[in-house]
């Protein structure tokens, strides 16, 4: 952990979470700088019936533009892309979004693993992936791939998670670059550079 936050290159920030992660997102987003120089992708397990609620809620808490990701849309700096309910979200080599309705991974669609893996393959050492609170192990395999490509793995301190199982599994199975309390995440993100 000798690397300082200021030296961490970030071409894309991917945040994944499940049960209990909304509270963390609502803590992070009001504190984010409005001039963030990379796209932010958020994958949260949620029911299809609540489609626009998450997008609207986060948009009401940040100066950044927040929208639900659309097929073939290009990731752009300073914008937040929410993975649509009931679709896996992948990132293509040209930085466009691909939505997929294939089988669930870890009982989840969207799957955090799927997005972490595709982001790692595209952005390699310039991706930063953050795993938050949740009640299953989605995200753990994806974080291993992020590590393999030289990307940065950040895990919420399980002791600060409403549902600690997901971050605990990540801490046990993946070598994280940082384990952060929820209140430290906004500062960490604000200090990443493109």
C-alpha cells in the first residue's frame, strides 16, 4: 500500500454493491467533485420494478450527470452510468456499453463479476473497482481478474458494511489495494486521476 492515491491512474471507476450498498452510495455521491475526469459505472443488485428509482435518487445527490446505461452508449468522463436492472453490463474495446440478458451469475443480473471482468479486460491497469456491502459473493471473481490485469481493487471495510458478507468474501479471497471505511471513499475517488 505504498502507492499514494494521487499516483493511481483511473480511466474508469466501477462500483459494485448489493444489499446495504445504497447507504454507502448516498454517502459518497454528494461529496464527489463535479469535475471528475473519468466515467463512473455503478452495478447494484435490484428488482426490475424499481428501474429509475436508483438513477433519480443518485442524480438528486450529485452535480455529476447520472443516467441508466443504454446499449452502445459510449462511456464519457464525468458521467455516472447505472447498470439497468435485469441486464448484465459489459464494456467493449471501444468503451461502449453492451447490455446482455444471458443467465444470472451468482444469482444476479446485473452481475458485478461480469462488469468488473469486462472493465479489467478493456482498461487493464487503469481501472479502479470498488466492492461495497452485499449478501452474496458476486464481485469476488471479477476482482481477481482486475488484479490479474493490474487494476486497483478497493473493498469496503466489512466492519462498516450493513451486509458484510460480500466485502468479507473479497477480503478473504482477493488481495485488495485498499480497504476503506464508507466515509473515506469519496475522498479516495476525488483524488484519483485520469
